[in-house]
């Protein structure tokens, strides 16, 4: 309940991390992911990058057993749900580097977004980073036979996203503070290069 926002706005904030902004699509984040990936490849021995990757690896290693999705949705508290998401990533073989790439992509997208989350910037960043990571290991998928399949997904909303996003930020914030501008410059350079190649092909 809120004295300021309507029910729909509160539901949007619960799911997306902001009362007026929605989740970034994969298409929006893709150019920033490419720039972040290019940056990490060019700076493999950067102290902040190495520290972030080590912290993310420890988070995944210490996340506990992989829980059933029905238990995640119905029984676990928000911090446990966040750890369960990391356990699913570990089971899926997702490298810590991909978590860092997604975190930097979200931060870069927010930095260039003309619509600001305003006072909700930190919460929006946490939720968006968590949702980007959620997509890397969706849920439980069981095939019993031809035409018989069971799919169950964790709920991508609520306090669990805030906890997971905060865990990601604590691991990666120094990379953001030190190198976000470089990632943005690289994204602009890649966009200009792509545009130049397209113009040359159509000339």
C-alpha cells in the first residue's frame, strides 16, 4: 500500500524496481553487453576485474544446493531465493564473467537512458541487474516423453531481486566505478563502426 502511488505503479515497482520504468529488453542491453565483453577481453588482468570475478565465483560456490522451483517460490525467504538463483547459475555452468558482463551492461544502459529512475536509481539498478542474471538460468524443465513436458520458473519479482542485485553490486561495484565510462566509450565506438560498415555496404 502507498499514499502516493496507485496499485499498478506499486506492482510495477515490485517487478521492475521503479514506479515508472520497465525492464530493459535483451535487444536494448545487447550493445552494452558487447561493449562490456570487449572491455573485459582487453583488460583481463585489471585488479578490479579480477576481484569482481573472484567475488562472483565465491558467491556461486557458496550459494548452497539447487532448490526445486516450487520450494523457491513457496517456501524460501528472499535472501534464500537470491542464493537459489546463484545455485541455478552454478548448475547451468554460467561463468562469473557473464554475470559481470550483464551487470556492467545494465549500469551502462541506465547511464545512457534519457528517462532516469530518479531517487530510485540504486533499487532500479539492483533489480535490473538481478533480472538480467535471472535470464541466464531460467528454471526447471522436465521432459517426460513426446508431448509431455513440465516447465516451472522462479518468480522474477519482489524482495529476492533486491537481495540478488545487492549481492551482485557488492561484488562488481568497483569495476563500475572505475571503468563504466570506458565501457560507454567502447559502446559508442562499436556503434559508429557498425554504422560506418552499413553505410559503406549501401553506398
